[in-house]
């Protein structure tokens, strides 16, 4: 099947009927990732302005090579790697068909990464990126881009798998997309730290099917130490939805009862990433690099605008969940947030869903400031 994306012509094979994604014969291609790839191209443009000497890009799980082809069209010096012979051949054809240079290597990408250094490495596997993370952080110079599609283990819905893959305890809460992203970043930060490297998230976004994060590398052990200080734990009450967090690699005070409502239904998650998931200025510069040739330009603009203006609290609230808790009808998000701001609290939308918002206020403070009146 031929498709056009970002002004390029790409031949792909889609999973056969009945085959689960990524498991059937044929070179895997995921059409729902166009938004992800459009943003990747914008990140590559913005990053080259930030670090002009960056030039080499590795598409580490090339499949059809679509990411590599798009990076090559941006002037990057591209290598596409895939262990599968048909994939490598298709990536080669797609580069040639678009008159783009690029090297295609059929090989285990971990062994390639141990021998060759790249400025930018893009890990876009089906499932967890963890089997490739060590090799990527051990040798990459500037930027590691990571997709994870195993959202159920990441957010705590498949708890044991999450523990095994990410060496953390994620908990399934109403902010599960953010829990997933912060579990992923925590594992990646700890992996990079093994190589005395700080992996700082400069842009991230989550959709129903994946989490995506861009980590800028700082190869100083002291920077890695400082980054580890931003890992920690969230304590969450399943009854009143209040939550608190604490820094550190082990929890000092996992409460057995909720300090607000005295419930014993407390969850402690971590170590998760508690710091910012995006650099606001960089994310704005990425937004400016979106262009009309991109199929998902408008969606990406809205998404990145929200990411750039989100507060840096470690968890978001869900407006509908709170209103249900209070037994009141939900009002518009704009009214709700402006009520919070008028009461003196910082508040922002959050990109995780249309009803997600962030604030420093506690559940009780949110209720006092912004709960709509119940119909009488
Ligand atoms: Zn409680």
C-alpha cells in the first residue's frame, strides 16, 4: 500500500486481517502514529535550531523506514536499522523512491548502538522501549526520542508487567495517562543515570495508544545526580481523590490512612518522575515548526499548545470525576478554570484528556472555588 505523509511517498504494509498489530507477517506500519511522526519532524527542526551541529539520526526500528525518510527530508544524515530483511529492503526502497540519501542496516540495533554513535536516536518499538534503552543512553550524543505503546503496564492496569519492565510500582488512578508517562520517564532517567548521563525530558505527549517523550542528554554525572532528585512517590486516596507526593528513591512515609478523609484505600506509586515532562519554551518552538504539509498540523498545534502551558504538578485532576464525586453537573472547563484562578490558584488544562486539568489547589480547595452549584 502506498501513502503520502509529510509530502513524501511511502510504501507500507499494514497488518493482515486477523493479525494483531506488529505480530503478523509483513512490515509493520501504524497509521495512527502520523501525529506522533509530524511532531517528531517538528522536534527535529526545532532541535537543529537549538543545537546546530546535530546531524546524525538513527531510526532504530525502521520497519517501512517512514521516520527515517521523514528525517532525511529534513536534511538529517539518516541511518535506518531493522533486524528484519524485508523491512530493511522496504526502507531502502522508500529512501530511493523519494530521492533521499540514507544508510540502511539490517542488524540487531543494540549491537549497532554499541559500535556507532548518533546525535539523535529514535526508539519507536511495538510495546516497551526498555530492551533498547541501555544501548541508546550509553552512546547517543544529544537526543533520545522514545515511544512506548504498552500503556496498560505503564499506568498500573497490568501491575506486574509494569513492575517488571519499569522497576517501579505504577498505580491505576484517574490520571492514568500521566502515571504512564511518568513511569516511563522514571525508568529512562534511571537507565541514563547508569551511564553518568542526565536524560532531561524536553517535550512529551500521551495519547490513548502510546506515550512519547524526547530526552536531551547531558553527559555529566552531577547532572544525572540532580535529575534523580526529581524522582519520587505519589500517595493517592481512592476515596476522596486527594494526593500528595514526596521526593526520593524510596518512600519515607507511605500513609496507611488518608490524612484528609481517613480512608484506608491509599495507593502509593513510584518511583515516578515528578519533574516537568516538557520544557515550555522548547515545546513552543516545536509548535512553530509544524507546517501545512503535515496531515495532523492542527491537531499537533492544539496538543503542543496545551503541553507548553501545562502546570508542572506531578498529577492532574479530572473535572468530570470530581463533579461526579461531588454529585454536581460538570460545567465548562473554561468556567471551571477561571473560577479556580479567581480564587487565587494557578490552574491550566492538561493534554491528557479534554477534562484533565492541573492546579496546586487541594481537592477541598478546588471544590470551594470551582464546584458548580447542584441543580435544586
Ligand atoms: Zn481521602
